[in-house]
C-alpha cells in the first residue's frame, strides 16, 4: 500500500542537484477505525505533531547552513 512522505532537500543554485537532508513518512490513517465524533480532532492533532516536526527539521537544516557560512566567512577573515 502507498503512503505519503515529506522530503526536505537542499537544492543547489543551478537546481541541477538536490541533496536529501531529512524525510518524514506519514502514518497511514485507518479510516475504518476512526470515530466520526473524534476523527477531526485526531487528524488535527496528527497534523500539529507532524507539522511541528517537519518545520523544526527544516529550520534546523537552514540554521546549519547559515552556521557553516558564518564559520567559513570567519575563517577567511582571520586565517593566518
């Protein structure tokens, strides 16, 4: 059976190369087990949990890239 996956990639400037940094597989929702009176609440909770995890990883990867750039600049400015 198929499922959904969110992939976070770094795309190079020329867009010819992408590097996968992280991926998140979304759990399959068993529709038959959902109770109509609470289904939406459960799906919303899953959306918040998964969304926060994906966004957190995305920002972490962005910060890693910024940190690497700052370190490189610092090393160039103060190299012997």
